[in-house]
């Protein structure tokens, strides 16, 4: 798996900070998109708080040798896999706030699945974030044939203002990782995140991303299918309401042929919520036999809300299957009439239709308890 | 207070075009009225206008359900009064399961009058009548349904809501022989059981659904007007002759 370890990890935090300062801030976006001027955010003046991960690991997982602990504690015992992965999956040099994460993070969460370890119970990472600025980092290394589901949750201190998060996942041959995460930060938080995964031969990586909180959330998720038989799904939803701005990019990158991806994003906006989604399928030259689909649906629930939805295909190989489809619109009058004709009041019908809209993405999240929690959180946004 | 679904001189426009040009019609509880007519005569417009579709403008006349004026009410309030429309082309509601939708509709119309166990028993009995597998309940409402499945779901909702008045808009269209039999037999069962007191307005182009539900009254609609009203024999005449003879009679003033 030489491809999975390219460069050395970042060893100069100061170098990362200099880089962060030199890179332009994201946005502002064209059109009616957010007016938050990130250039005014001086990186020097950001006071790091803390980001402390805690772990729930089943007895079964422990018995099978699964490791879930903070990164610093794992460095000695897992030096090879950490140095091969840390800083090499995520393209942290390309963004101001990802570089800032590398410059400022103190520790991280480390999850290691040994060869053949198949774990049913989800591994839960609970990250305590204290402000003003917090820099969580998660590294997941799944060895050959390992299978597990990881759920990352955050608990925020009331002083939190900025979060820059990086997730790096490697799934080796025949491994299968499901990674679910819920961004439910408070209304003052500006969140920046980059979540990347490299997928080996016949391995799988499934993302399930929920964007619920924060004033501003800008992030990208990317799966790279490095060897034949690699498969990935990228699923997510976001639902900005009053005062919220979301900017999400996803990419299924297919450097190797005979690989598959399926991307599904459901986005809605209400009460002035603003969002942009850019979804890409990239099929590299000679990556023949790729089968990739992307679907994103956007639902506008008020006239003052706005969603830009931009699906894209970059196809460099022949003999591939690639499909993308996007829809954008308000609740269909005929659907609303149908529901109301059954006695359901307008507001309740709208809520039912809007929540149903998210369901195809929601069902991809692990555990019924989490899905129900997400349904309640979404319902809470439709006042 | 006059009971019945009473429509008086109802005139309806769609996009400034007058479609219904003065409809008079009274459906009594427990009786079956068939509304027949060629395509484009305005039958479905009457159904949508009575159910409260926002695209149908009332240009005149009125419609009352057991004395309550329907036309000022939103569609959900009409349903709560006891009106039900079985759609010719029911809309899909992705992400909303049939079970949740049925439960929401029943609660909206009738309040929480059934325990979960009673509700379940009611639904399962109807699934059985309709020849539907219970897995149907977990599917999303009309999402990817065949024509037959959509009409079966309409019948399932009819049974679950048990309205005072039910308008069935072309329930027999787009059904193959088996689906027509399931839907028709389910209607027969409902008529002789829990819906024996329901007034039906069965809108149909072809009389074939009427072999399952013998109408008490048959109305023929042409060009936005009811041009002829009679007994069940009128439906048999349409079956044998089509609409042309009646059209000619109307044109010559013999009707």
C-alpha cells in the first residue's frame, strides 16, 4: 500500500502557521451568499482553547484489539501507521483553516482497527471543545479486513467561536469503515472542516455527515478510491435556518479503475438560511470501469433562504458509468395538496414533507437512536 | 341543516377558463352516485374543486357538506368535515412511510380515537382485503409505486379515514384486471361494512368499476354541465353505446 503513505507528516507547526497566514480566507461567495468577512479574522489573535476526545469502546472491540485513545498516547505503539497517515490523507496545505489546525492542534483522536477486527457496536468519539478556538483531529486506520462504525460527536463550551477540524481515514484491503459525524455547534461558532479518506483494494468507506449548528460551516469531504474494488458512499445533509451559512464540498476521486462511489446530499434552507453545495465526481485518466453517481436535492422552505447547488463531473477515462442529478425547488404544491386533502394542516404537512425529504440521507446514519435524534433536530428547525 | 353533499350551480375556472358551467348535484349518505362523461368534460375539475385544490377558482355557486359551506375552507378542514378524495394521480411523498402517513391522516381527521393496537388491526384487515403485503407500510407514500399500488393505497386511506362522503376520481383508470378486481372487491366489502353510511361520488370514464359498486344514481357530464341523470341503466347504456348518442340527444334538445 505504498500509495497510502506519500509524504512525511508535518513536523513544523510554525511552518504550518506561516502557511495558514499566507493563504486567503474562504469566500465571500457570489450572489446572495454569506456576508461574513473572514479576512477580518486575525489568526494571531485566536486563543486556542482545548479539544479533548473521549471514547466509548465495547468490550468486544477491546477484545479484538481495537484501539481508541488520544493520539499522543498512541504515538509510541503505533508509530508506523500514524506517521504514514497523519497529514498525508488530508490536503491540509491547501486551506487557511486546515493549515491552522495543523499549526495549533495539541492532540487528536486515534482509532486503530487491527487486521480482521470486525466490530458491530459503533465506536463513539465524544469531543469536548473549549473556546475560543478548538482544533479537533481524528485519525482512523483500518487494517486489512477490519470493519467498524465510528460516530464522532462534539460537546461545546459556551465560549467556543471557532472550530477547525481534520479527519483522516485509511481503509486497507477489504476493510470497511462507516464514519458518521454531527456538527451541532452553538450559533456563534464558525466551523471549518476537512474530512478525507483513502480506500484500498476491495475496501469501503461510508461517510454520513450531519450539519445542524454553527453560524458558518465550511467544509469538504473527499473519498479517494486508490485501488480496484474500492467503494465509497458520501452521504450528508444540511439545513441552515436564521443566521446560518453552510458551504459544503464533496468529491469522489477515482484514480483507480473498477471502483465505485455514490454521493447523496440533501439540503434545505429556511428562515434566511444560506447554503452552497459543490459536489464533484473525478474519474482520472485510465480509471476504466468506474461506476459513480452523485445526487443532490435542495429544498427551499422560505423565500428569503438560498441554496446554490453545483454538481460536477470530471471524467478522464472512457468506459465508465457516471451519473449526476440535482433538483432544487420549494415544496411541490401538488404534494402539499395531497397531504392536506387527508386532513393534515398546512404547517404539519410542510413539516412532514420536509422531514421526509431528508430521510434518504438520514437512513444512512448508524443506529436508530442517532437517526431519531437527527430527526428531532431537523424537526426543531421548522418552527 | 340539509344533510348531504350538496352542490348548487357550481362554476369553476382554471387559468381564467370556465370549466364547470353550473353544476347541481346532491349526494346522500349511504348512496352511490356515478359521475360519467367523456374525457375533458370537467369530472376531475369537480373533484378537485370540492376537495379545495388551490388552482381551481370558484366563479359562482356553492357546495355544502351537511350544511357546512365547503368552498371557504382549506383542504384539510374539508377532510376533517368528512370529505375524502381518491386521486386519479396521487402524489408521492418521499421519505414518509405509508404507516406514518396513515396514522397522521387518521389522527388529523378523527383525533386519537383508536389505540395503536386498534389502528394496527384496522390497517392489517384492509391490507388483507386489498391483497397487499404488510411490507407496503414501510414504503414511502406513492414513491416508485405502480399504478395499481397507488390506487390500492387510495383505497387503504379511504378505509382508514372512513369519510362521510368519498369522491373516487377515476379509481379504475390505469389498472390491470387483477388490480381492478382487488380494488373493486375492496370497495364492495367497504360498502357493505364500515363504509355503509358513506355517500360515494364515483367518477369514471368507463363503467367497469360499476360492476363492483352498483350506482343508485348516474350522472352524465359533458362540457362542464350535467346533461343527464338516471339510474344504473344509464351506465349500462353508456357501456353499450358510448357517449355519442347522448351527445346527439343533448345537442338536439331531447335530453
